[in-house]
C-alpha cells in the first residue's frame, strides 16, 4: 500500500469515507495515516452498541461523549467537502425504559455544538447531513438552519433528520440544489421561508415533516420532489414549472393543486380531497395512483394516452371503492391505450376481476403495446381468476411477461394449482410468481 501514489491512496480513502474504517486504516500504515487527514468525504455515525455502553452503569464512565469525538475528528481534517454526522438507523431494539430524555449527547443539531465545528470546514463544504436521535431532539427547538445558512455559502446538498427546526434567522442559500428534511418539525407553516431561501432547489424531499398548515411549494428550478404529508395540512399546493418527477403521499387534504406541466413521472397516494386542481400533463409517461377517490382518477385519465408505465390500486384495498362495477379492463384500456407495463394492486385487480365476472373481455379490452403485467391476487375464486388471466393473454397479444403475487393466506394447494395451469396452458409466457401481504414487502419465489 505504501508504494501506491498518494493521489490514488486518497481516492481509496474517499471511497471508504466512514470514519470507523478510516481509523482502522490509520493504524495499519503510516502513509494511510498521513493521507487520511486530506479526505474530502466523511461519515460519523453513533452505533447502537455504543449508545448502550454510554447508558449502562458499568461502562458509561469509560465511554467518550459522542460530541467530543465529532469535534476531535473534524478539527483535524483539512479538505472536507462532504460531512454526515448522526446515529445509526434505526437504534435497534430500543425501548422507552432505556431512554434518558434529559441527555443531549446525540442532540447533534444543537446550534451551540454545530457552531463549534462548522465554521472550520464550511468554506469548501458542498454536502452536509445531520441526523439527530429523535428522543433527545424532538422537544428541543434548534436554529441550526440559521447557522448553516450563515456559514455554508457554497453548500449544494443539505439533509436534516429527526429534529425540531426553527427558520428564525434563515438566510438565502442560492447555491443549494438539494434539500432533504426527514421526520422533522418545521416552524414554517406555509413553506414561505423554504421557497424564499432555497430558490435554486432542483431536488426536494419532505418526509414526515410536521408543523405545516397550508404548505405551498413554489420553486421554479425544481426537477424532482418526494413529499410525504401527514393529515394535518388543510391544503397542498405545488407550483413547479420544471418539475419532471413527483412522489406525493398524503391523506385527505381539503384541496390539492398541482401545477407542473412538464411532469413525466407521478406517484400519487391520496385518500381523497374535496378539490383537485391539475394543470395539463401532456408529458406524463409513468403514473402510479393509489386512491379511493374516483374523481381524482377521472381527472388523470384525460392524460392517459401518453402513459407507458401504469400502477393502479387503492390504499385501503379491503374497502369497497367507487370503481366497482364501473371501470372494467376495457375502460382501463381505452383510458391508457399505450401502456407497456401495467401493475395492478390487489384492490384494482379484484375490481377488474369482478367486472370480468359480469362481462367478458372483448376487442375493446386490448392493450396493443402491453408487454408486462404485474398483479396482486386474492384468489377468492381461482377458476374466475384463471379465466380472467386467460382472457387477458388472448386480448393483449404482445403480453410476454406475467408476474403474479398470491396472497399469503391462500393455501399452497390452491396457489400451486393456478401456477401449474397457467404455465401449462401458456408456455410461451415468461412467468414470475411470488407472495404478498398487507403492510409487508412482496416476496418473489421464482
């Protein structure tokens, strides 16, 4: 290792970037030790095991406070452009009895603590991530945003997690292009400060952000957005003329207004809304819709001709939805005639299968471009399910791949019978089989 060129060694260490591994490298070689102080990227995460040792009576005295370690490490590094400090995700097995709410060693967005190390590295810092331990941070308001905006003038990427954030004193950060706020309480009810101070954002992720009432995203440069909203906000607005990808997961806001004419990828999970405002979506290529509100589905249908990838379901599949008996596969084919890949959730499949019971598929049911179908099956009547699958294959002549997931409560015998029959009768199809269950990951078997 000592014979390698110094720039190559530095490149290797930059790829390592986790400080625990870098510390091991320092012990193994003098050249590694010397070069390690020039790394540009660093991650410092407190492990769950370390946390337990800091709490246990027999070991706590021997454990160095984590904030002290961060300060010691960062003050000796000269060329950092990317820093991530936080706690492991998640702290496995943590129970309330083990938590000391008064401790602040893992309250890493503490503005006084951040002020001790950030000024020394902020000059060239382009990426910053701070992840708090929620139990120690959720009741402590932090003005770390103000401090970051004062010091980090070339920052491009900012990520803050598990904190209570004030926007008091927040200054404009025109260089910032990516912002992630995850499981934070944000004292910016309508996102006015976010819009004003981060005008150049191209990527925005707001995951489980509390404290919002009538949030409005108004960002002219925004290209991608992932927004998971609680049921608290009364209304949601997104005005982003350059937005191309949106993942929006919300409950039941009074109104939802979406103005994003260049949108190409849309994932919308919503229980319903009284008012749904939608700009023209002439560029929509990929649509995933999970809703029990037929009016939302109807509005999206008018832009269905450009959609190539379609995922449909209701978020509460066990409940009756308004499309039962109203929207069959023929209507779906007419609304989305150019779909190449179709994914039907359990509620959508059951609704379409129910329509098939009443009226078989005909020529109007053809999706001429459909090549791949994924379906989540309940198998209330395996004979009807097989007939529906058979009819789909007859009508959609370009369909070459079928991926079917059977509910885990279905007996092995029933599932095996369907699998054997499908593969025997349609040997030219590429079959995949798996299992699904509510609120769990799908499992693929073959």
